[in-house]
C-alpha cells in the first residue's frame, strides 16, 4: 500500500495510466491518515484517462473529508473547466509547483500562529 512507501522524498506517483477513480481513492486514503496535515496534488490531466469532471470529483471528496488540499495544474485553456471546478470548491490552484509549495508553507505558518493565539493567554480578550 502507498502509505508504507510514500513520503515527502518519495511522493505517490499516479501518472501514466491513472484514472479519475485512482485519484479519488488516493485522496480518500490520504484524508484518513491523521499525521498528514495537507495534500499537495500535482494534477496533469491527460485525456482520455482523466476526465474534465475530475475537479468536481476532487472538490466533492474534500468537502466531506475537510483536509486541506492545494493543487498544481498547468494553466492551459483546455484545463480551465477543471481549474474552475476546484476553485469553486475552495481548493486553491497554482500554475507552478513552487507556488503550490509556498502556499502550503504559508498555510502551515498561519495555522501555527492561530494555534499559538488560542493557547496563549496574551491573545485572549480581557474583560
């Protein structure tokens, strides 16, 4: 299973003959793993295996699982339908891998700051 071999240095690679259902199943699986804080999805939707409905399908899964997902999809006009579906589902899409990784880094920093505010009395409102 992918959970035994995948890591930051060895990501899960579903390119090649991947289908929509493979991507959906992997997102579901990763969403169930507690120690995974965020999923970076590098999506290269090459038809015929990947349909133009993949954006909507991913958004539906993420809505139910509530795990942050950040996507990279090349900004090519033919992928605009997928990009729009993801963005409507509140999933940020970037046109470079570097930007996607920077977004995850910013999300992590923001979460850390928010957690510090919650746990620190200094940030609490005084009566």
